[in-house]
C-alpha cells in the first residue's frame, strides 16, 4: 500500500494514510509490542547539515530572547509490523524504535520539498510512490499518540483546537482531543520499555486533566501516517466513564499542565451524525491531516460496541456518512 492511499471522509480526501485499523477490532495493550533499540538514527550528510542549520538558528533565537523551538529526545520509527493471531485473528502490532531528537525531525519535515544536490527533494526520493515499510528510519523521527475522547456521563465527543503558540504546521487547527509525541525523557522506562497506552494516558493527564484515578476505557484503534508533515500516529479512543463536559470544564478552570497546547475546545454529541456534521461544517484547511480519520474510526468503534461487537455496525456509520454528505451538498447548492 502506498502513500497515495489517503483517507476520505464525507467526500473529503485527507492527507492521512491509514496504515492499520478500521475501527472494528482494537489492538489490545498486551498485543501492542514496542521494541526499543538504543542506537541513534543515521542522517545522510546533506540532511545532517540541514539539522546543524536548524540547531544554530534556534540557538541564535534563544540567545536573542526570541521564541525558539527547543530540542528534546525522541524516537525514530524503524519499522511497524501488524499481523493477526492464527486462531481468533485479532491484530498484533510490533513497533521498533531507535533514538532521534526533535531537530532530526525538523531537518526532514520542514525540508520535504527542498532540493538536494542530486536534484531530488526528500519527498521525491524517499516518499512518493513508496511503501511505508521501504522508507529509511531517518525520515520517521516522530511518532504521535492521538486520542479521540468521549465523555461517558453525557455522551460528548471532544475536539481540541491547537494553539497558535505551538510551533509547527498545525497551529490553530482542529485536532484530536489530546495528543503527545513520544519522547524518551517521558515515555522510556528505566528498564527500556515503551508503552503507547501509557503515552496516551499521559496525553489525557497533561492536556485534559484526566486523572490516573479516573475510569478510562482506552482502546488502540490503529495507526495512521500524516503524509503532509511526514509523521506516524497511533489512534486511540478513550471513553471517560464517569466524567461529563461540565466535569472537565470545572477541572480545566483549576489549571491544566499543558493548557497552552490548545486555544479552544468543542463538545459535540458523540453520535455519527453530529460528529460528521461538525467535521464538514469546518473548512478542510482548519483540520490537521489525521484528525478526521481518527474521529471516524472512533465513531465506528462506538457503533460496533453498541451492537455487542458486531463488525457490520461500521456500515451503519457509512450510511449516516452518505446521508450527511448528501444533505451538506444540497445545502451548498441552495446558496
């Protein structure tokens, strides 16, 4: 499967490639295996020079008292393999990571269209027409955990708008409810283990003030790839069993660790019709590449669970999607 296969929701093609998952069968925590190899990713000489340029410029900004992007230890994705058990055919995923940092990621992500000495851009040489499993690890120096949150007490889906103060291409865009980039200083345990589920819980705690003591029904729905910005993403659905919109807003008024990450939130009825209408009511440009795919898979998972685990419930969501799109198009034609 190539990067040209991009997720489409309600007639809109996104810049998200869904690598694994359709919302019907989550990857359990015990079946999500992460292997960490303590070796630094190798950058080609020319890309390493671009990284040094970034490091020097950010150091200059810091010395001048200007806003700057600080470096932090991250991971590069060596490979992601998804298989099925031979009996129940449930998904099993193995993610292999090695060492990288934020400046490694910037050296590739902001230079995807920069021409190299060989006349090719990074996108042309390493991404266009390629299978994700064939791309070298230095192109994958970021892995983000993205969570679609539903409140259990009142059945609301939570959308978060990225802050304009957050550096990067997704400023002021609608995004997942909570998201975190895997970081070695936060997500690598002393015994060398990395847990995506633990990283998702950290995102909920730091960005939404969801406490470790709260009851959270957390499921890993699959993996996506941000084709525009060259980033891997893990897709989670989290139902906050004992919390409502009001409960969360009261907590936020008391303070949130990473409150600066978001500049606004929207709570929408968690049913497919309301969520899909919200996605369509906002312009395509106002969304991060992978957020619509994440919320759609969360809708499918909710429908499957409501039908007692029947995977055919996904077709109910597809039917609602078609109806919402038809009504949206009809409303457009009247203006």
